[in-house]
């Protein structure tokens, strides 16, 4: 369970409970309708009485993440791992997150670690991921996955059909040629920084 009964370790500083959990994404409040999907979530660690009603959650969080490649949108699966170290102090907050500048809060003799696992999992998620370093992405005209073969848009479609054609023409007509050159975009749509799978 992700609701931890701390009563057995509440009497002595240094007492702790070993934890070996496998919460579902739904339990952690991760929307299955999101673009990124988490599965095979597990947490191994412990929660320790650190004195004066405070507790510390330490351990390792693992999960499998599936999300679209940032270039071609093909689903990519990767393994995530995060070191968790969070403090819990007694008392309620005005917000419902259970978190303030001093750590998470709890009430009574039960600590709900769902929010901490949720937050650490999202922080471990890469901003972008690509299926391979040489992913060619999608054709900006027809949407063809260029990793599966080249399309004929350059031959069969006039340039004005591209969603970038008007911007390209503006750059070509710019009065200051040097400024126009400096403002040229990366037409293949590849981001400047990204994580590469594999």
C-alpha cells in the first residue's frame, strides 16, 4: 500500500519500515490519457523516524515510460530510475499537495507517499526522446514517416502547399539579407537538445 502506517515506528527515533511497493499509475494520479504512459512502477526503500514527529522516505523508484518520438511520433519505450529522498512533517497545509518548502506533510499515524512518488516520477521524465540519433522525422507536407521511405512531395506538390512556405518566402524577401539568413529555421524540425533512446 502507498498509505504507510507509521505507528509501529513512532516511538523511537531511528526506527524504520522497509518498503517494497508496486503502485499502479492510477494510484499515483498519472492520467492514462496523457501522451506519456508509465507502467511497471516500483519503489524499494524505507521510511525512518527522524525524531520530533518527522519521517524520511528514502529509496529507488523505477518505471517504464512509453511516449512518442519527438521527431517521428513512433512510440518509444525507455526505463526510468530516480533516487527518492523526501521528508515528512506533521501538520496540514492549505493546499492539497501535501508539500511545502520544508517537505511533505501528514496527519495522524498514516503517511501517504503517493504525491512524493508521483512528483519524483515526473521529474525523472526526459523533456524529449527520439527513437534513434538518425531519425528523419515526418515530412512537413504529407506527414510521411521518412524513416520508412522517402515521399514524393518535392516532386508532386508545389512548394506553397508546405505550412512553412510562407515563412520561407518572407525570409527570402527580407530587406536585410544577412538578417534573413540568421533567422532561417531548421526545416527538418529537429530540436537542438534531446534525449536519444538506445
